[in-house]
C-alpha cells in the first residue's frame, strides 16, 4: 500500500521527477559533458573534437582526423580522463573512446 504524506510535496521533488520522465535531464547532462570536455581538451583541439555520447561509463569522443585520434589515444588519454574525473565529480567516467567522425 502507498504511504501517504501528511503535507505537500517539495516542488524540487516534483520537478525532478518531471525532468526525468520527460528526458530533459539528459540535455543538461550532455551540456555538462561538453563543457567539461572543452575545458579538458583545450583550445588547440576543441574545434577538431566533440562529444559523441556517454554510455556505461565510457565517454565517446568524435575526432576529425585519424592522426589526431592516434595522438589523443596514445599521448593524452590518461591526462584527459583524469581531468574529466575532476571536472565531473559524481559522474563515473571509466574510459575514453576516440573514433573518427565527420560533422
């Protein structure tokens, strides 16, 4: 049986459930990921990369060239992963996956 409350619900609780039900929280979360990625990658490579997706702890990054993809994977991945973990506390980022993308 459902438990009845003696008073009104907090507006933040109601809005939180609404955002989850409508999928609006995902837009905000993607924006956080994109901002953190932009800060971590820096201006040198920001225009050549973008967030592709985030699933099961793996942040997928699309990269415009195979050469840059190789460089990021071999020389920058550990630092970028560490930076993202600091910039996104509470977000469980376990790995970065780079793939070629065209946009």
